[in-house]
C-alpha cells in the first residue's frame, strides 16, 4: 500500500498521467475504451455545480464543477454518448430492454441548492435528465454536514495542530498538512463506532474554533428546500434518497442504519406523493462505508435499486443494491473524457495489479 501511495503522488507519474490523458483525448483512441464497455452503462456522480468565485484548493470544494465546465461536459455527453433517464436504466437492468449505444446516466449526490440553480437550466437546455439523491435532514438549511464541518475547521482554524483522542498529533502549519489531516480524520472515522465518531468530532470542534464563514462561501452549503425538490421532480428529475444525515452507514447500529435508509425514503414520498425508487450510499465505498447488512436494509425498505460511490461501469450482472458509479470532480477536459470513457478505470486496474505484484 505504501508503494502505491508514493507512486500515485510521484510528480513524474502525475505529469505522465496528464500527458497520457491529453494524448488519448486528442488522438481519438478513447473510442477503444468506450468499445470495451459497449455492454455497460456509465453512471456519473456529480455533487456541486458552482459559479465563478468559489475557492478551489481545499477538500470542501474537491467534488465540484464550474458552471462553464458542466455545460461543456453535458454537451460532450450529447455529442459522444447518449444520456438516458432512470426509467430507461431500470427497464434495461430489470427487463433487458435495449438502450442507445454508449448510454450515460447523470446523478447528483447530497441535494445542494446549486443543483437547481445552476445545473438544472443546463440540463433543460440540453434536454438531459438526471437523478438527484438528497439528504432529508438538511432540507432548506444552510450548513455543513458533520464531515464538512470537521474539514472546514482543519483547513481554516488558526490553531496550528490537532490532537486525536488516541494521542496522535497532526501539524496544521501548511495547507498540505491540513489537507492530509482531513484525510486522516475521515480514514479514522471509518474505523470507529457511531459513539466514537461523535466523541472524535466533538474533540476536534473544541480544539479548532473557526470564525463564521462569509455569505459567499456559505452558498456552497445551501440545501434544496421542499419546494425546490418538488420543482426538480416536476422538471423530470428523479428524486432518490441519500439518507437523513450522511453517516458512514457501516458504523451505525442496525436500528439507526434502518432509520437513515427507510425514514428518508418515507419523508421524500410524503413530500412528492409518489414512490421513491432509488438510493445512494453516503461516501459509497463498499465494505468501508456500507456493508451487506446495509444493502439488505435498502432492499427491505422497498427501494428498487441502490448505487455505490465508486466501482466503474454498470452491467446487468452488477449487484442490484450496490451498483457502481464513476465520480466527476474538478479535472481537465482531457481527464474528464478519459474518465467517462473508462480509460482512467483501466489505468487504475493496471497499476493496482502491478502494485500487488511487487
């Protein structure tokens, strides 16, 4: 694992990867990777679509796309792929109905208001639909989720160090150290129980006070209201659940996991007056963030399908309640094109195999 981490961060590897993406993008060879996945569906994950002026170099803004780039990406999908609806995807998965070549299903996680303000007009202009997975505990609010609050404090508190409850001390003197501390916090949370996570978060909050963020930054954390969700649904956007509070489901007690999964579905169904058919796991890494127990709870709660947060492309043999997706964040256009064609996934698999061999 250490070898893999050092390799991925090696500047030579980073530059070589960028060159490779540019070469594939400009040469037309990406069509080869799309051909390899001709019997599968790309399910793309977006989070936030933001206008100019938002900070770019910190973990709170990693999974974001500018309005300009989002418009370009949707146009790229229209030119080289075939965007499909959730109903088309469902009919293909369950009944084997045919899809157009190179199908792509667009999804959004978390349910921030920018999905309505900035993404929907572009989708409507291009006549593309999507699924929006929302957090029901945050409707109409303007605040950070629990992990975003921790990241914000680690990135912007004036305190120069953070001591974990296990005695480990992390320096916070540079932006690189602060970003690394964010990663350490989340990796630690994956190993803790629900109660232990709460204690670790409270300890971090007490150590790292921050000034209230300004209104412009706060706009990043505005959540869809009930009326917003109705508007999205009336516009043809499929509404799915992303739990109530965005927990690491695998760390929860069974009754709490069931509540997050089932009660969020019930709340959305009361709001919309129709069934909620699909679910997306918070964070979304199988085993690390959700377990077979959680998949069973999703099925028990009456969802038709559920999506993970990683894993590649969907085939009709993919697990019904852990369907893979591909994340889209801040990236060059060549990197984006290589990602949605499957070239990045292929590269990762080759490098992982080489690392295991060593």
